[in-house]
C-alpha cells in the first residue's frame, strides 16, 4: 500500500459505525524525528453515542473533551495503567463518540517500531491498541490533534481496496458487550483478538 495523501474530513462519514468500517484499509502515519512510521488499519471498534462502554457516556470532562471535537481528531487516553490508546472522534462537534484503532499492519519505519516496542516479530509490532500506540510513540501529547492534515500524526489513504471486512462484538468490555461494533480485515495476520472473533 502506498500512502498518497491525508484523508480529507469531507471523506469521513458523519456516523461512528460507518467511520469504523470506513477506516479499515486506511493508514495511520506518525512523523518522528528519526523518520516516518506508518501502518495500514486492519481493525477498529466503534464507541457510539449513548454507548455505556464509551468514554463519552457520562458527559464531557477535561479528560475526554477531544471525543467531542469534529470527526477526524485524535482522542488519546491511558488505559490499564500501562498503555495509550488511539481513537478518532467520529461525530459532529459537541457530540461525544469515537473509533478505537485496534491494530495496524506495519508499512513504513519498521526498524523504528521495533525499537519503540523492543520486539523483532513483525506480527506483534502493532497488533492490539496498546502495542500500536507504543510502536508509533503515541501519547497524550497528541490528544486533540487534527488527523486530517499532515503533522506529527495523521490518517492517510492510498489506492488499495481494503478487502473483505468482518464484523464482531468488541474485545475486553463488559458493558454493551453484545453489540457488533468491531470491524476487521478478514484473513489478515495483524488483526488482534481470539480466532473465534476473526472468522
């Protein structure tokens, strides 16, 4: 996949579920002092308006205010006391919802990702949201960033068709857990989660 340009905001659906599906096959690009690292998005999860599992469920706070920005902005939070998570705001301004980027297929800057993660195995560099953020050195300093323009972190697109997209329940949540709001690229080895959810 060759990344041609940033995704324009006008290309992003104004709907969280549609955006989660739309982002499959697109790219996350991280510009670092030592070079560019990027990956193809192969797995996402939608956290819709009114979702009990979503960070916007109880309203806007200082921590989650980036979720309420116009679609296409970064919402980054620290989870489980160990990992950052990259999300994309997904609705109109003032409406809190987002898409979690769960896994990437590494494209560029693989030596940078290996150094950031401290692992060699390509499949494990960005398979899972915490690994993804570590591989691309994503943290709260990038929270609120516009992902629809070139900069330290942005969403890119190429000419490739994504392939067959699967759908399942989300991973690792207890509330609203039966909703089919996870999207993934079928038969892609970089998708995370148990095999039973990836068939």
